[in-house]
C-alpha cells in the first residue's frame, strides 16, 4: 500500500493557508467557465463548488479508498 508522503500533505496545507481570505470572500457569485475539450460549462461559484467540485472530490476519495482497501 502506497501512502501519501507527509511532506506532500504539509505542502498542500501551506498552500491553502497562504490564500488570503479576501481573495475568496464573495466568490460564491463569481462566474466560472470550464472548457473541457469541445465542451464549455458555465457556473456561478457556489453551484460550481456544490455540484461539480465536491462530487468529483468525493468520487476520487472513495475510489482511492476502495483501491487501497482492495490492495490490503
């Protein structure tokens, strides 16, 4: 079983903590446009987080968990 090195987690935490709160305050109303190949998807900030980012995040977490557990 391959684990994520602590240094990688620490680097990610440092990056997240480096973003000033005022850079994301009010971003729930921002326009976000993704171009995926020939397809374009447009969202406001909050629906993008709730309906696109979080489901993808959880999918990849559970898939990785299933792979790790299956490897044990």
